[in-house]
C-alpha cells in the first residue's frame, strides 16, 4: 500500500494522512472499510479453535453487573452450559492459525511490523460484551457478520472495579456511539475507553498493536545484559579487623559493590540487538512445525526456484541496518543478499524470479529455516 494512496480501509484517506491526524490521537469510524467483508470464521470455526491447547481463548459471561471469566481450552460441555445471551468468546492470535486471518492482519502493514501484535476474533451472543474498558495499545475493530453497538470516549477517571476478574471501568461516560455492521471499522488510540455490545450474534476482528511498558522493556533488557555479564574476580577483604557490630554491612563492601556494578556498560549496537531479538521473539504459545518429509536441499532449491518461498505465518522477521532478527535470534546480513532478504521481511515472500537471483549459499540458509518450520516453499 502506497503511503500517499487513499484507501477505503482508512475511509478514503492515505496511510500518511491517517497517521498524521489520527494515530495515537483520536478515534476514527470508517464505514465499509473492507467492502463485502462478513468475517473469516463461523461460530463453529471459532469454537473449534477454542478447544485447542495451542490457542489462547477466553469466555466472558455477563449477568447484570457481574462478569465471569472462563479460560480455554474449552470442551463440549462448556458450550452447553452457556446462556442464550450475554456472553462473548475471545480467540487470541487467530492469524497464527489461518492464512486468511494472517492476510487480513498484513493489510495494516503501513504500520511497522515491530508494532503489530495479533488478530483477536470475538464471537458474541446477543447482548454479549466484555464491559466498558480501555486498552494500553492501538486497536482497529473490524466488524464481521452481525451488528455491534460501540460507545466510546475519553475518560477523566480510569479507575477499575476491584470486585471483578476482568478490567471494567468503575465509571464510564461515553461521548460517542455507533452501530457497526459487516465491513465497518472503528480505530481507537490507547487509553480511549470503549464498550461494545452485540445487537445480534456477531463477530469482531481486533487488530492490535504491541506497546511494551517501560518497565517490561527494562526487565527484558536486564535479562539480556545478565546473560552477557562476566566480571572476573571475587570480593576480598584482606586486613579485615574484628567488629563489634556483626550485623552491620560495612561501607567498604558497599563501596566495592558500587564500584563493580558501575562497570556495567552497553553500546547502541547492543541495545539495537536486544530490541531486535525482543520484538521478534514469538509468544510462548507459538510452536513451529517442521515439514515432513523435509526433502533434500536440492529438492528444496528446485521447489523454491519454481514456486518461490514465503515466511510461515508464525515467523517474525525484522531488520535494521546491521542485522536480521528472526524469531528472537540475531543474524548478520549475508553478503550480497541484503536487498532480497529485506524484501522477504517486508513482503513476507519471495517470488521465483527473486529466488533465482540468490546465490546457492543463501538458498542453503533458507533451507535450514525451512527445516525448522520458519519458511515454506511455494
């Protein structure tokens, strides 16, 4: 998508205009954002995903002002126990299990993949919803089949109710209201409160964007640094004198600890490497499936030159000027292949023509990714 080209997805605005005026600033309601869209999953397909151990799923049931939260995987008896109204099934990471869902997520590639999180799909019975709440990240809410009423607006009070298993605002005063039908979309910036209620049985597709807290980022970086710390030697106190206060921590020991820890240093390159690995690390629930049979390197090369290659939908491939970052690992740029691998990361695929231009050593490296399930041929 060209940054300057208007698109129905953004209400006939260009990505550039949308980012300049709305992104992280204000809500945007778009009618017919995806013309003809009625969703990618039926109720049966979503409940089927929610029975799997490798899929994160939840059910929220509302009874008056009370909300109950259930965690998957679910079984047949769980569905039979649900009431006719006022419940919602939430399936996280639907893009990891469906090519069509992954393709929908990639329609938002005008925003860096380093910010893109996942596609959550919800099915709601009439009256279903998760209550008035706010998110700490940007989200596009695309309506599938059925209708959902959204109320939303900035709040002066973001305090939460303490008596519930879900994060529900104690007070909610919406400034706007809209009913979304199939193909309509609502963009909401972080911390803008919203409450969606199903008017009919319906599905909603939530395209979410990650935004790590400063504390989360710092803790992850400290883990990264810890694995690289190597201070030789050990604390020593030759000449120590007898003490009358054995419980006191001596100032000499404190000064020594301060002096040693002050030696911790990291460079901009190390920070960049940490960020690349952190942002490309798949979620703990993600597992890759190796092809069976994998075939020989020669067979893979022939298939890749004939049909091209594409990243597995679970693979995260990012890059900066110095390196590639695939699924939490740093890789140096192979000589002569930087442009092609940038194209693979950006477009998620290489055409047969692009593969044919690669040296045999690069194709051999792609075969190794193929064997691990990170890459597909064709």
